[in-house]
């Protein structure tokens, strides 16, 4: 059993089901991390329940209560700064982050996106991949910078698109791979292998 002090503290931001969060929780020992806090901008999401079930501190910060993106992000910054985490991990966090936030945690924010970046940034990635006649879809873990889904790529995993795939079946196949990819990518970043 690793001593607690040698674990890297991380904060995870979520907005939804949290299946990637679950995979990070399940692999935390192997990665060598302690998830100090999970923050959601959406109330009652399953991601919060997953964290609570694992005894992880959670916080719901409603972006609707703030006048601007910057005000909401400042609240996030204040909360995260109390922890001073090694990494801020976005796991299905469906909000664009301001320059202030990205500057506050420069080089420490990573995200998982359900496409083979730089292809299909933004939303509705699976339908767009199918409509474009792509042979492969996939997932990418990348550092977050000031442009949407554009930072340095840490790891990617391809998934073949079958003729019979719908956006729904493809999303399920990609998500399964995401669960393997994200823990590996976090481990890689923490080992300074990127
Ligand atoms: C995942 O497919 C993730 O890649 C995607 O949202 C889903 C969250 O699922 N993220 C984005 O689209 C970010 N732009 P989860 O809540 O079950 O982890």
C-alpha cells in the first residue's frame, strides 16, 4: 500500500453521468492519485453520486448563479486553489473555460474528448464522424489551452466505424475505450512522459 503523501492530489470537474470519473476512481491506486474533490456545475448528476459512494468530497457550483463565465470560473479557481492539485481533470465537463481559469492552472488541465482530434472538435462528434464517411472514430486526451479542444494531445485511441453504426452505438464503443484511455493518459502526464 502506497503511503498517502506520495499520491498526487487531483480535482475532477464533471457535468453528467461520470463514467469516466468512475474509471479514474477505480484506477486511482494504480495511477497513484487521490481524488480530493469532484465539482459539478449540474445538480443531482450521477457523477456526484459515484464520487459520494467512494467517499470523495463533492461540490455543486451552479453556473446559473453567476453573472458571467468569468465570475463562475473565479469561484471554481478559488475552490480548486484551496487544494492546490497536481492536475485538474475534466471528465464530461460540458462548459467552456475562460482564459482566467486556463491561466490559473496552466499546463495542469486535461480533458477527454470523444473524437480523434483535431477532427470533430465540439459537440455531436459521433454523428459528424459517420456523416463524413470516416473509417475510424475514437477518443483523445489532451491538455486544455485557450482554444476549444485544441491543446497538446496526450493519448488517443481509435475505434473502427462499422456500416451498421449509429451515433448511439458508436458513442458506446468509444466511451468503453475512453475508460481505458483516461487512466493511462493521467498516469503518463504524472510520470512526465509528455
Ligand atoms: C464522454 O464521452 C466525454 O468524452 C464527453 O462527454 C462524455 C462524458 O461521459 N466529453 C465531451 O464531449 C467534452 N467536450 P461520462 O460523464 O460518462 O464520463
